[in-house]
C-alpha cells in the first residue's frame, strides 16, 4: 500500500536546492548563447585582427561559433554517459555536489576569456559546462524522483523541466542589452553560471542522500530511515521504509544491470526502447528548429528588433506557464495522454506553420498567424514532450537498471540535440519552408509509437510497471 504523504518544508528545501542548483544551471546554459553570439563574433574578429593583422573570414567565424555552441552537446553526451558511474560511486547527492566543480571551472574560463584574449577558453568552458549539464540532467531527476513520495512523483518529476524553462527565460532576459548583453559584460553573463553552483554548495549538504540509494545500493538501513524521516518531517516512515525494503529484497535477487544485459534482456529492452524513443521524440519534434527560426519568422512579420524581443519573451513565458500547467495535469491526466496531446498538437501546428511560411507573401496577417503558431508550438511542446521523457525514464525501470538506463537516455538526448543542430541548417537550405514537413512526418511516427508501446505509469508502482514489461516480453501481449 502506498502512503500518501504530502509536501513539507524540508522536502521543498531539498527540491529547491536541486531545482535551482542543477536544473537552473542546465536551462541557463541552454538559453544564454542566443544574445552574446553576435558580440562574441565581433570580439573574435577583433582578436583575430590583433593576432594576425587580418579580419576573420565569414566562413571561419561561423565555424568557430558553431563549435562554441555545439561542443556543449559533446560535453553533455560525456556527462550523460557518466551518470551511471557518478550515481553509483558517489551517490545522487554526492554526485551532484562534485559536479559543481565543472561549473566553477567553466565559469573561470568564461570570466577570464576576454582578459586572456583566448577563444580556446570559451570552447573549453562550453565543453566543461556541457559535462556539468549532462550530469545534472541525469542525476537531478534521479534524486528528485527518489526523494518524492509516490503520490507526488510525477509532479516533482516535472520540477526539473519547469526550472529549465524558467532559467532559459531568465538567461534571455539577462542577455538584454540593458543588462549584461553588451560588448564588455558578456563574459560576466556567461560566468554567472557559477551562481547556481554556489547556491547548491550551500544548500544541498544540509539535505540527506537519497534514502533509496542508501537502502538499496548501500544497504545502510539506519541512515536510510534517518534520511527518509528528515525528508518526510516525521519519524512515522515505517510503511514507506517497508515498501522500499520490499524493493531492496527484490533487488538482492537481481544484481545491478550491465550495459550488455539492458541491450539483450527483452524485459529491459522494451522499456529501454521506450525511453530512447521518448528522448528522440523530444529532440526531433523540431522544438529547437522552431525556436531558431522564430527570429526570422518575427522579422518577416515586420516586427522591429524590440518587438521581436518581446515576442521571444512571450514565447519563453508561455513555455514556463504551460510547463506549470503540465505539472498540475500530470497526476490527473497521466503521462501518456499529455505526451500524445503534445505531440499531436505539435504535428498540427507544424502543418499550419508550413502553410503560413509558404504563403507568407500573400498578406501580413499570415505572418502574424505564424507568430501565434510558433507560440502554440512551444505551448504544445511544454504540455508533454518537454518534461515527460525525463521522468518516464525513472518510472519504467527498477532501481538496479535505473542508472544505466538514465545514462543511455541522457546520452541519446544529447546526441539527438547535437544532430538536430548539425543537420537542420543544411536541410532547411535545401527544403525552404517545407523543412517543417520533415518534423510532421517524425512527429506522426512518434505518435504511433506512443499509442502502441508506451504504458500509462500514473499511479502505478515500479513493481507493477516492470511486471507489465515482463508480461509483454514473454507473454507476447501488447495491451497497455
Ligand atoms: C587589440 O589591440 C588594441 C591595441 O593594442 C587593444 O586596444 C585592443 O583592446 C585589442 N583588442 C582585442 C580584442 O584584443
Ligand atoms: C570583422 O571586422 C571588420 C571591421 O569591423 C568588418 O569589416 C568585417 O566584416 C568583420 N568580419 C566578420 C566576419 O564579421
């Protein structure tokens, strides 16, 4: 039986420490590059001129900036792949704390790159912060889902994504010219990434290690009970301890899952394919492409620079708002429903967006329609595909398989982001406005997959969910 325990101030403190310290870190670095890219280009041009007495060519400037942007994904992949090792070796909390070292090193690189006239320092900094963000994206949702009471598991799972969207918006606002988006201040804009790390170094040590990790991975019963009592703010944690104990007993019979096993064992392969597909659905849904194109779409609608900025902020705000709505909805409507609503909505919006882009010369009102559609696209993304893949991974695996599964899922997510970043521009150049039809096709594939293969995890325990996969693997059943 699941004990329904609510939120209390200690649990809230732990969630805040991870949300602001890790998720905020992640979102900040996702959003922060938009504003200073042009300023950085000017600086690189000037630095290049000082060193070689020649201006940098357009081509090599684009190349260098692409590196600055994309090396972050390479770091993210590495960090993602290390999630399993860190979470086992140092624990969830320990891993999160150590991870801040990467953020401090990156902040030093960013803060002094201009002073040192060194382009390489930005690239190294982006690589380091990528590793940090990759680890955060694996460790933080794991810690959050393990400290959450079952009744709040879904809602707390969306906290990570919510904090990411808020900090993307925050970084865009900080990048405004009237704040830090200037010729002299942009290194500080980047170096601000040390802020969340400092916050976490002060707050997370107060919070306990994940009780599940202590009990199941380390067999430290008393410590686990103490951690759980702290988080629930009551000594009456007997039932929940028993439930975890049950999971621990079951674990003892099943040793930690290896990479080979997760790829070959059908009971594990089914949820692995689901986790990977949900990550691919998130990245190949076209969200980054639409956000990338948004500036151009706003321009073609005749918006001035300032107005385009407000449209960007409106888009960011809607993203935050809808993620918040999804946080409330996820326990009521369920994960699968929200994922399907989001993917379906994105596909429909994408069709209309293609029409608007193709027909934009027939009137200004069509351009205004595209602005609304871009915002709608972001709204649909935030409804499901933005947040659900991240905690679904933690919900469909027992804890002996969770670390390796999370590693794979996060690495897949970063690789997909890297590929979209790499391939979108060439494909867009070739197809013009019809580039979005590629995403319509992909979205339809992901919808079919979700309908057929993804089980609803709302209100189900890990045991029930794993039993379901076992039945599918050996019983040949496909029903959900
Ligand atoms: C380039 O050199 C000039 C003169 O030495 C100096 O004032 C300027 O700050 C340098 N600019 C960069 C970006 O290194
Ligand atoms: C570099 O700076 C010079 C002088 O300001 C400018 O003419 C040139 O277009 C710049 N090059 C690039 C690639 O931005």
